[in-house]
């Protein structure tokens, strides 16, 4: 049995739909099983200097993991045939825009790296692409350009944060790239007392917001039913699940039509988390840091689910329950991450299923929260993916007089800094606005 990682990209036409269609084609092939799909990333084209101006078209990129009995050379023919069916021309020019591009990045056979080097491959059954004199007719696996391309490393490291190729960590290499792109997580609060004032309880408004996020390709949609700010009151599990019921149908509907969007349940109750998983959720986001052993057991029971584990003293952000201001918060977090690593090993949870959140505003003073953001590269993530939720938080009062609802400028500045420091996921309230701004920023660097 072979395991492959493939990259897929498009920058002509409806680039999101092109990726969806490609994945659907691959899914329908005999003897191929899609195991994972990374979020969609929007990136600049990789071009040489003085390239044709018409080539500067934004790409939509992703990576997928598949398992199959098909050997590499025959898989290449199948993928090129799919490109042909979707509309890729055989006489394209090097560096020019393309409706679809599928590359084989990496291969394992029976759990071990399987290297391939084949020169002068003959034409496939459609005489497609390989007749192009501008293209070298060879197949090299692992792909020679993996570590030179952020648009490959970012989605590939999302699929498997533990992956090493030629003794290099894909995640570490991704974090060190200049044009690294973070994933934007959008927030949907099913509450009437959210600190940011964006909570909604009306089912129609909830569905509209989720569908808008999905349409704008917000990669992760985080849904929570209980506010955790210092003025909020705890709700019982029955009420939490009653509110959650309002999103199940729309999630199922969205998942019928897209592969790139994941749904996260923001809860510290295992009962609620399991209910969400059974109804299409992909990620457990626990502000209580998996202190409840039942959360770890859910990860064992549902081995396709991911976890966001947040550092906190309590699941609610209470101003009177914080660390002493003299504590070394960076050292504290380093010790906490090591503890999470030990627990993952204890419960036999694959580390690439875990995302850690340093818990800005939870159990920390404003100065400690700011210290974390300013020194995030000094925290040893132990190769876990890192999520930061700094949006509109109270620590911003250290440097702004803007109200909680009007801290978009400060949130954007923080997000740009976090992206430059290699943070994998940025959780924000105004996700679409931030994605537009970050996308524009990416295109000017």
C-alpha cells in the first residue's frame, strides 16, 4: 500500500471550485482513498524576474493525503489525465497560469519513504502534457522543490506536522519561510453575552454567517455556545446542546459541497464535544486545556478528530484568577507544552492531531499576554501547531484607547506579526475582513 501527499493549485477561473472539482475527480478513481485535505491557501504565483505581467494571478493551493495500491508512474498518468479532463492545455508555457496543477510531493510504501527517479517518461494514453517540449519528462519523488515553496509547505505541514523528508521537518521549514501564510479561524458565537458583541442566537442569522464564512473560504469555523468572559455566567450542558442543534443542518449541507472547511466546537464539556463530533465537527477546542480525562478518551475514540488545547487556569477569563505578575510566563508555557506532549504520548494520540493555544487573556495579566505575543518564538512548541486568539482582547488596553468592538486595526497588526513569527492558526472575530487585509499584505511583501 502506498501513501502519497499531493499538491493541487489553480489560478485561472473559479480557483476554489477548480480545487473542489479536482478532489472530487481523485475521490472517484478506483483504488484511491482520500484520507485528509488541507485548508485552501491563497498565495502569490512563483515566478522568475521579468515574468509576463499577465502571469501575476493569485493561486489557490492545497495538499491532500491519499492511500492507494497504484504505483507512482501509473498514478502520475491518472493525475495528468484528470488535469486534461478539467481543462488544462497540453501546450502551456512554463510559469504561465493554469486551470489546475497536480504534483506528487512525497510517497511512503508500507510506512517507509519510497523514493522515485524516472527519466524520459513516455506519453500517457491521451498523449497529454508529455508531448510539450518545454516540460522535462521525469518523475522525482520526493519532489525536489518541496522546501523552496511556502505554498506547498504550509498545507503539507497542516496535514502532517510530524512529517520529515530527507531528515528535514516540514513544519519547521514552513515556519521559517518568509512568505508563510497562517490559517484564519472565524468565530461564530451562539450567545447573547459575547465580550466582542458578535453573539447571535437566531437560527437564520447563524446559518447566514456560517455560509458566508464558507463562501469566503474561511478554513476553520469555530462555534461556541457559552461565553467565557469575566462577566458571563455558566450555562448548563442541556442549554449548550440546545443552541448547538441550530448548526448541524447547515454544517452537513456545507460539507456536501466542499472539502477545505473544518468545524471546531468551542467547549470544555466532553458530552457536548461528542455530540458535535457525531454531527460533523472536526475539531475539539477546549479552553480548559483537556484537564478532563474524558477529552483525551474522545480523541482515542474518534481518531480522525483534532484538538485545540488551550493553556488556562479556569475555563472562564476571570480577572481575579491570574498568575502572579512576577512569574516567568514563557517558562510556565514551555513547561505546559512539555506536559501536553507527555499526555499525548500517554493516551497514544498522534501529535499532528494536536494544536496548542497559549491562552491569551486566560489566567494572565494584560502584561503577561502581551509578553507572550512579543516573545512567541521563545516558546518551544514541541512541533505542535500553534493557534493564537488575540482578537479584541483586553490586553490591548495597554496600547490603545479603542473600545473592544473597534480594535480591528490592533488585531490586524497583531495578526501580521504572528504570521511573520510562524503561527499556524489565527483565531479572530472579523475573519473575512482580516483575511482580505492579510491577503493584500501578502501581495505587497
